[in-house]
């Protein structure tokens, strides 16, 4: 880990008085042990990467900006982020965690059920809902459930074991090669990504993440009901 207990308090006190910058990045790398990638943003309807016809405007890593590695200190993270002012924060998936990705409305309902059942849960984030100018987009945004790595390659098999057909559900698992926007990054110009269930400190160590199989039954059921 990149910080002592005193360092953790320093980061939290700095964040209360400053806007989004390298201190947020340092929390992800130092407190939670996650890599961070600088990402593009949507600025006045155009992707900040400057590429004409960008296929994922405001939603991809900046090609020439290296990752800030897990364990980076506050000074190192701040210095690295200063090289990409205004970038969004992206979390690479597949190393420290995989992500179960569902419609945000279904995700909120599933989270309530899972908490009532007392199942182990990791962080859960949610993207803002697209506006009417994005026809065909899911009106409720997306919910990201952090789970132990390795789930992406086994998702169809895991769903089959719980009696669900992967093709019939608005449910997928993100793994190696994928990225998700981290709170409080702006998502495609629609507003900030937020935590539904933020990461928490447990004796100042990274949060333990649940196995995907423990959540899939509930997520699949709620996703199915939302699609009826």
C-alpha cells in the first residue's frame, strides 16, 4: 500500500478542500490498490482526444497517457496527473477486480435485495442516465458491481449453472482490456459517475471483493424482471 494511516487522513482532508485532481487518483492507487488511467472527456460535444470520428467519444483511455500504478504515493499520483489536466479517471478492469455491468435501475433494485440477504458486497458505482439526444441508450445508465477478478471468462457458464441464458439478459461482465469511469469523473458529458456503495476501509487494507457467483442469481433475476 502507498500510504500510512496518517497519509490516509491527509488525503481525506485535502479532498474536502480541493476539486477533482491528483488527490482523487492517489486515493484509488494508494488506499484501494487500483491502477488508474487518464481518460478522454466530452467537451462541447467532441472527444478531447482530438480524433475525428472517435468511436467512443469521452469514454476511452488517452492513448499517450500511461497508467498511474497501484501503490503510487500522493506526490507521485499528483505529479502524474498534472501531465493530463482535465482528464477523466478510468479504472482498468481485470487485474484487481472484474465488473458485473447491468442497467442502473435493475442494479439499484438488486443492491437492495443483496443487502437484505446479507451477502458480501464490494463497491458499486453508477453512471448518469443518457438524455433524449442519445436514442436507443439505456434510460437509466449503468450500474457496476465490483467482483473478484476472473469472472469475465466464466460468465456464460456461471449463469447457466444458475438457470439463466446469458443472451436473454442485459447483464455482462467486464474483464481484462476493459475500463470503467471512476467517481467523480464526468461520463460522456452527462454528469458525474457516483457511488451507490463506495469502497470502505477495513483495517486500512483494500476491500475484499465477492465472487461473482454469489451475486449473479439476484442480478440475473432483477435484470430479467426489468426487461419484461
